[in-house]
């Protein structure tokens, strides 16, 4: 069976998470606490939220949540986040391998406040991708606002980094 276009989208999602985490790890630790009004929070808290969200979306699709990145020490947290990013990448591969069976299948979750949500598997995948993109963009905005280097996380950068796109300049 051929890979789906959605698999490529989640490959980009995992690559962007890895690339951003590497950039955050390279920062002076004090710089990981920068934030910007209108964004989720500090860049590290936003990244932790992004990864936690992936765990939630995966859990609603039958993949158990695996661990928590909040281990206290920032170095340990970065290591825990890296492990979770890798686990989630593998879990998305497993979820996507079964999507062809019924992407319109409705899945129900109930949040801490008791709100019930019925949504299709396809919609939940779209939400996971949008959630990741939104919060990575917030992190990049905060970094650049504070004069810090931000990696290019675009799909074209992913394609270039993975050999999935070949750009030829005009002659």
C-alpha cells in the first residue's frame, strides 16, 4: 500500500518539532523563557503544550499517552520532550496506517470540565497538524521578536532537508 499524503504531512510535523526542539536546546537556558503577548506563553512552555497536545490527540485515537516532559530540570525536560517527540512520530505512523479503514469514524472524548466532543478521525488529524503549526509559529515569532535565531520550519525547508523537493534556479 502506498503512503498517503497525510503521512507526508505528519512527517513534516515530526521534523518541524525535532528541528524546533534542537533550536531551543541550543539557546542559552534563560532565553527559553522568552514570551510575547498574544502567544501561548514562554517558548519552552509553548513547546511543552504542543507536545502534550499531540499526546492528547493520539490518546483519543487509541494510542496511549506516554510520559510527561515536566521533570523539573530544564535539561531533563528537553530530553524528555525529545523522547516524546520521537514516540509521537512513531504513534502517528501507526494511527495513519489504520486511517484508510475509516477516516470518517467518529471518536468521542470528554475533557476535564465534562465537555464531550464527538469528531471524526480525519478532523482530529487536521486539528493535530493545525495545533502544531500554530504553536510552532508562536514560538518562532517570540524568538525573532527577541532577536533570537529561529529555524525555517516551512514545508519547503522540510522537503529540502529530507530530499523530498528539488529546486532548480532559473537558467
